[in-house]
């Protein structure tokens, strides 16, 4: 059982690879929208007009444009490439943990637990913006930490960090929020070269994206279709969903550590439960149906009750996660790496509030690489059978989450 748990990430990745080969080789769902944007390069060339009129993230479009020129755009090809990007993420997670936590003997199998997070198969299967964005972002994080730890050439490493963050932002524009957490280093006076790290990083990242945002007159191209939402420009509902869904991912990554935290803070958790229920009543459209493809087959009255109760539960979960992260932030406030990870996850989890027309569980999953890094220093012994049960349930959820798109 111990060996099985140790290698569960490899097993999950292998299952995802089999899905890529055996599910229908059709480009579907949002994948079709993003990959069709390659036509904008064909239409406008590599020009200002391409940047101005490409209806989505320009770097994602360019990546698949160059992929198309070599291999062609077809379903199994782009999905294998997307899977390869996820493998690269695992390698970077391994390098970042070794770099910052002095764990020279860390097994690569730990980084592959990325594939065991519930619904991660959606990110690993479909050729959307998440995989390339997260790989570019992780590369930026790697160079940032390397520049902080370097005794020389830290400016060059800082420039590389800013460059890759700029590319990540232009792959998924809401990652602009990720530019701010590293600024916390200014409070760590013991880091004597913090200015030579952060200032080049900040300048390069901004120079990468600000001119394009100026061209667009915002963070989205002018012809991006946007659906209005009754809550206006910020959706508190989507913020609650983002934080609430993320707690599920924390439970999977840190079951014992999180259980111990909840057990030690029962009174505060009870207060947050009551507050969460009250808050849910003040949010417009305070219902949400998980796994809507399957549950929508029930009677309308039953569906409405499930959607109402689930949203109340997810609001409570969101408050518990926010409390947990703020608690960890205070306790580990003297460690820049931990402060960076927590602030970065909170920044990413807040961005779905700006996507007012739609919510997807893949939005909070964008913290997944940071979560795996964050979890490593907090791992506690767990019963092997229980760990296997958690992993098995999560892989089953991931399987269902992908297969239901086709059937």
C-alpha cells in the first residue's frame, strides 16, 4: 500500500495519458474557441493588428500557432502537448521545493501528486490556457526564488523571472494579480539585495504587458465577448465558489494537517459556519449546482435544493480556507517563501470574482502547483489505507469530470 501511495501520481498521470488516446479525438468545448484563435495569426500575421484583434490570450495563440506550423492542430496532438506541459510543471515543482526547502532527496513522485488533485485531469487533458500559463508562471517563480538565493547574477535571474511572468499574464491576463505578492520581500530587511531582485522583475513584467493592455484599453482585447452579470463587475458568488472549491484541494493535499487545524480551532470554525450561512443569503443568485451534467437529470425541485444547500456549504468552506490561510500567513510571517506562496494563492483564488459571467472549478485549480509546493513542508503521517481511499476518490472524480464532456 505504501508503494502504491508513493507512486499514485505516476499512476494518475498514466490514466490521463490513456484518456487522451482512447477518448474521442474531437476538439470540443472551450478548447475549440481557444484553438480557433490561431486563425487570427493567419489573418493578421505577427503584427499590431494580431495583438489588437486576437479575441483571447495572445501568447496561448502564438504557442499553438507555432505548434500548428510543425505538427498541425488536431485533437490528440494538442492534448499530448498539453500533457507534456503538465509533466514539465511537475519537474519545476520538484526544483522549486529543492531550492527553497533544502530537500535534496525529494522524490519526483511527490511532484506528480499534482495529477491526483480532483478535476486536475480537465487542465491536463484539454488544450486551454491554464497549462501553458501555469508552466510559464512556475518558471517565473523558479527564477524569482533563484535570484533571491543567488549571491551574484541575481539581476539577470530577476529579469528572467519578470519575462516569464509577463508571458504568463499574456497567456491568462488575470494572472496580473500575481505580480504583487513578491513585493512582500520589501519587508524582509535581512535580504540585502531585495531591491536588485524585485525592481528588475517588476519593470520587465510590466513592460511585457502594460503596452498591450494600453492597446486594448483594458486587460481584454476589445472584441472579447463578455456576458453581463447581475452582480456587476465583481461577483462575490464566484469568489465564494473559488475559495470553497479550493478547500477541497487543500483537504486532498493536506488531510491530517488541515484536520488538526480545524480540531484546534473548533470555536472559530463554528462561528465561520454561522457567518457563512448568513453571507450566502445576501449574495445574489445564491445557488450553484456541482457536476451539473449529472445532477441536472434529477427533478427540478430536487436540483434546486441541492444547488441551494451546496452553495451554502461552499460559502462556509470558502471562509474556513480564508481563515486557515490567514492563520498560516501570520504564523509563518518571518519566512518570505511561505508568505509568497500564501499571498500568491489568495491572489489567484480572488481572480474568479472578475469573471462575472461564468464559474468553472478549473479556475481555483490554478493554485494547484503552488499548493503542492505549500503542502510539502506541512505533510504529516497518514494511514496508508485512508490515503489510498482519498487518492482513489480524487482520480475517479477527475475521470468523470473529463468523460462527461464527451458523453
